[in-house]
């Protein structure tokens, strides 16, 4: 009886991971800031689509993509839409060799023009680009 219960709990847990988009989106409710809103409405869905949340929302790997502030902190390292720590990682820029990605999760954008890099670059403009970045 106890084993069955454990298995049921495990199933619920696994299903929760597969449907990670739902609990993450719940955070939208309290959002007022333009950049933060853009993150939850446009960036996060692209990241979930790409599978980032399978590693980066499990609770132990930084950044937690379910937390705006966690990803913003990396976006702030650099000085342009292309030149920042988030894009470096997932577009595999500044890697020692193309077959050795600098991101353990691999190259996630086929090019910087592809999603989710494209939307992340728009997000950079909103956060740090002044007027031109207004959505
Ligand atoms: C297969 C698992 C996996 C996937 C999928 C994955 N990553 Fe990662 N990522 C990692 C690991 C492991 C690290 C190294 C974490 C560390 O150094 O603490 C990392 C590091 C990073 C870092 C640097 C963190 C830091 O503080 O140095 C960023 C930014 C990042 N990932 C963003 C993303 C984004 C955005 C996506 C989706 C487009 C993604 N990752 C998909 C495993 C993954």
C-alpha cells in the first residue's frame, strides 16, 4: 500500500515537471514592471519551449528561469543585446571550440537570430536600451 502511494506521488511529481509552464506562469499575477512583464509574457514561454526549464527550473541549477531576477542578473552582464552572459551561453559564443560548447546545456539557439535568442535580445533593449526598446 505504501509503495503504491509513493509511486503515485512520483507520477504527480513527474507530470508536474512536464507541465512546468503552468506553475511558472502563475508568477505573472504580481508583475507590474515593463521588463518583468515582458520576461514572463514573451521570454519565459520561449525558454520553456526550448527546454531550458527542464534543467533551470528544477530548483538546484542557476539561473532558475522561473525567476525573472535570476535571469536578469545574467542579462545585465554585458553591454548590448548580443553582448551579454545569457546570449553567450545559449548561442555558444566565446566557446573554446564549436564542438565543446561553453554551456553544459549545449547551444540552444541555432543562431542569434533564432529563438529564444531573438526574444532575449528584444528583452535586453527593453531593460537597458532606453527609448528604442519600448515594446
Ligand atoms: C540539459 C540541461 C540544460 C539545459 C536544457 C539548459 N541548460 Fe543552461 N546550464 C546548464 C548547466 C549544467 C549549467 C552550469 C550551471 C553552473 O555553472 O552553475 C548551465 C548554465 C547556464 C547559464 C550560466 C549560469 C551562470 O550563472 O553562470 C545560463 C545563463 C543558462 N545556463 C541559460 C540557459 C537557457 C536560457 C537555456 C534554454 C535556452 C538553458 N540554459 C538550457 C544546463 C542546462
